[in-house]
C-alpha cells in the first residue's frame, strides 16, 4: 500500500483559504487594488473615466490568475470562486458593478461549464439593471476536446494574453462592440498545451487529484487536474519541448517567417530553473522551424495550486497592434 504523507501547506483552516488569501493580497497590493467588502472580488483602485470595464475570474487555485492581473491597463476586477469552483452569479454581478464606468463591461471567461453558466446568469442580471455586458470564452487548450468540466476545449494560460491585449484596448477607449470583435478574433489565435509531473492537492481534499508514478508524466492535463492525452516515462526537457511544440505547430499552420509570441507557464511547483531550461529547448526548436518569435514571456501565471508541470502557449502575431498591446506597460501585481 502507498503511504501518503499528510498534506503540508502554509494555511489555517482549509475552508478559509480563499478568504484569507484575498485579505493578504489586498493588503500587500493596497496601492493598486482593494477587496470588495463582503465579496471575493479584487478590484482596481482608480478613477472611473467612462471606459469599458474588463473583468475575469473563475475558481481559485490558479494564482496569480486572475486577481494578479487587476490594475492599470489590464483587468478592472477579478471574481474569485472557491478552489477549482466557479464563482456564483451574485459574486460575478457585483464584479460587473464594480467594473462599470458607464460604457459597458466585457467579461473574459475560461471555457468551463460552471463559469459560463454563472457569468451568463450574472450578465442577464446586470442587463436587467441597465448595464451593457458582452463576453468571450477562451478555449486555448488544444490537448483534448471535451473534458470533465468542459464542452470543447478548456481555457488555460492563454487567457492572460487575452487580459493583456483586451486591457490595452479598454485603456485606449475602444467601445464594447469593438472589444467584442477584437476578443473573438484573438481567441482563435491563442493555443496552449501542457504537461504534468505530479498532481495538485486541493486544501479541503487533502490529497492529490491524481497520482503519477515516480517515473511518469502526463501530456495534456488541465489546470484542475483533468486527464490529458497520453502518459509516458519521464524524459529530458528537450523531448518534452519537442512534443509540445509539435502539437502546437500542428494546430497552427507553421511556415518559415511566421511571427508568433510564446508564453511558458509554470503550473505552481516547477522551479524557474526548469522553466528556463525548457525555454532554451523551445528556442532551438522554433529556430529550426524558421519561426520568428517576436514576443516571449515566462513564469507562473496560470497555476494549478502545487502541480509540478509546465504549459506552452503560442499566439499568432501577424498583427502588429497585438504585439504593441502585449508590450505596453501596465501596473498590476503579477504581469
């Protein structure tokens, strides 16, 4: 029988984790954001200037997503559900109200059935109160079609690139209609695939959501521990990079001279040392393919609590204004 050691986490009551985390986040970043009293919402401290509000959210456990991207040039507010659980419609409605500056509110939703249902219910409630709302569903994970909590493809790390480019558009004063058109085009051009070396432990559960053998990895896992598309023996970084790059290059038409941006994202327990080794391998593969990498980002942005693993995102950047938007300076906790 496998001996499982008790969960070790720097927490108090497992049921109070989200509440206490949000208090800590609002305290540390009190120059940028505030916690909405009585709600699990982090909102931007800034003058309302009559622009479109931009919100996102979802279950907690993916920090710094999404609250770490609230601030000048990115999100107006982020709604934080329980761990790996969609926020309720009343929470999302309050997030819409916090973000509203009179020009409507745009919602960035990851493709999970609970998120879509609750954000859409909140949208209907907001519209009854006279707030115009539009949204986009991010479904960048090309690993599998249909998953435990998803119809179609899951929304993962590519979501933060949507926050950045759409945040730049709202700051520039674009209308809700213009932002919706941009978002619809954008999500088609963002693809991600990941891998795990170990599962994540939800505090209230106390044990990992899945267990891989010591010498095993899984390609294509989701950010809630959803199954991937293949398990294999552990292998060198360059072989892992080859698998993910090949998978992504099949989903985008890869031709020499193509301009892309890349995001290398740690899943929560993968040291930066390993992420940079992986980055060097990705660089070699893309150079061999003749692809021009015009934007690069690496770090822990869309995590899965304490999962060890990595994801790779490609964004097609044939449009120079998207690249400008990615490079524009913002003031947030995590970008």
